[in-house]
């Protein structure tokens, strides 16, 4: 079986504060360096409905009310944070070579990494300190080359991570590698 080199992750959270907010949904795609999909997984983390109601307010959640409602509805089907972390660790063990670095990849992945560090500490221990952040490419293409590339943001983990992979493929095509 071919082993993956990039661990694409998108997390949906109650908000952006790693201290006050919690992970709600995890989407993962393992790829090689050619961005071929090797395996996928997704999981729902069960969070206190009271915390969700308190934290999922404001302009962002008003604008994205459909995503908020879907995340809220699926919450009762979720697993504990520790159970989801065990599921992610089993995925990584299956699809990545333990002797090679595991690079975290995604859009604004530094923010997701803060939540991983706090909520999935055993996963954090497996990750390389370097990350592949597609948002850095976005900044260069929008500002240096005046080429904004829009990806759909549905604020659902799997669709957003697939969008990030497609976005990187678009940037790589533009530089004709």
C-alpha cells in the first residue's frame, strides 16, 4: 500500500479561540506529493450543546447559519474528543510511514494546529514542525500576481479540505511545475 506524505486537515470549531472553543468536526485526506488522494476520514466530536449555543453566535455564524445548523444537528451523533483522537491516530498509523515526517496541510492550518495541540496532543506529537499552508500561496497570488483564486467555503470539514487541495493544484498549475 502506498504511504501518504501530507495530512490534510480541516477542523470546524465553535469559534477561533483554542482556549474557549472546541473542535466539532474533523475532515482528513491523506495525499502523496502529487496530491493524489490515498485515504480519507471524517469524524464528529460531541460538544456540550450549552457551549455550542454560547460560542456559535455573532456575524460569522449568522452569515453561515446553514453550516451552524448542520453542525448542531449532528452533534448528538458525535464521539468524545479522546475517541476521535484515537480514530485519527489509527488513520495516521495506517496511512503514513512512521520513519518519515508527517506534514500537516490545509488553509490557515496554523489555526487548526492550535486546536490540535490543545485537544489532540497525541496527534500533535506525530506531526512535523513544518506545515503546508495553502493560505500563504493565496497571499502571494492575490498580491504579487493579482490573481485571486476563490475556493468555496462551505464551513464543513471534508468539502473545505477538498477545496484546499484543489486550490493548491490550481496554484501549482499556474507556475507550470
